[in-house]
C-alpha cells in the first residue's frame, strides 16, 4: 500500500470507458467509513454523469477539460443541512450556524474525498482534484441546487486513465515534518528544500513562459495573485453568509 501511494499520479485524461455504478457505490461506501467529527458525517457527495450538467459545471472549474471528459465528476460538500433537519425532528435545536461548524463539515468532506481517491486509485482508476471549487462556490451552489447549510469544498474527476504522466514533485520529508514542536525555517533551509523543485526542467519552463525571474514569482504574480485571492476570499465569505454559516 505504501509503495502504491508513493507512486501515485494525478490523471487528467481518461478513456471513454464508463465507470460501473456498483463499483462507484462500493468506493463511495468505503469513503464514508472515513473519520468524521463526532460521528456526525456532515458532508454530501454530488455525483455528476450527465454531459449537459458537466458542461454547466465546466466554467466553474475554469473550463479544464477533465470536467467534461471524465465519466464521473464528484462534488464534495460541507453539509449541516441533513444533520440540522434530524436535530429539529428530534426536538433538538442545532447551533451549527457559525464558521466553526463550516470548518467541521469542510474537514469531514475533505477526509471523505481523499479516502474516495485512495479507493479509486486502488481499483486502477485515475483521479484529479480540482482546487477551483471554493473559488466558484456560489455558481456551483446554483447549478447543483444546494440548499442552505450546504457548501461545495472540493471536486474530484474520476475515470480510467488514458495517460501515464510523469509523477509530480514533492518537497522532501524534512521540509514538512516537525518533531515535538514547530521549528521555523532558516534561509539556508528554504534554499535547500526548494532547490530540487526549482531545478526541474518544467519549473524552468514555467519561469521562461511567464517571463519571470524565479519560480516563486510564477506562483505569486501569475497563478495565485494577491488580488485574486482577496476577491475569491470575499466571494467565499459571502457564500458562507448566504448559506447560514456566518
């Protein structure tokens, strides 16, 4: 299992072969055994197979081709709606209309999503995690008709691999592992931990294509700009208020 996890790859291109519903249900059942806060299981999973629905969702994910080409798109949502209804039907008044509760539900959803990904890859399927979900949460809510207390937090495309890409780089273990307490980084350690990433040919290509001096500038000036982060932060906070978490 560890060898398989250490060699996993993100798959963005899929064959036209469908995913059997029984197989998908089996994997989602396994995902639902994942850890959850207080055994509340405050998340929901939206399965999208219909091509027209995938085409509606595509702009929410910056029209990345995986969304329309994958046989299945799964949207994982923080969801206190179901739990709130259960509480009220059992004469218990819920107090989950706050940011902490959103974080609780979001963590539950992310853990379930990752467990699903592991289960899918163990079956030979390919997955791609879409970090665009929270950027366009308001539009996804509209398309998927999500009620109050339900907020999309991540999306996973799922299909049989039609590519065998190079494995993406990761920082060395000593860069992310702290023992007993947090140990802050010196300039020398930052240089050491990021040197391999910066030396990669694809990193050099990113720098050249974007006309930047360093790889870090590609991240700060092109991919994740401050003004974009602030805009999407405001939109997400608006969604949390609209959906009853603020």
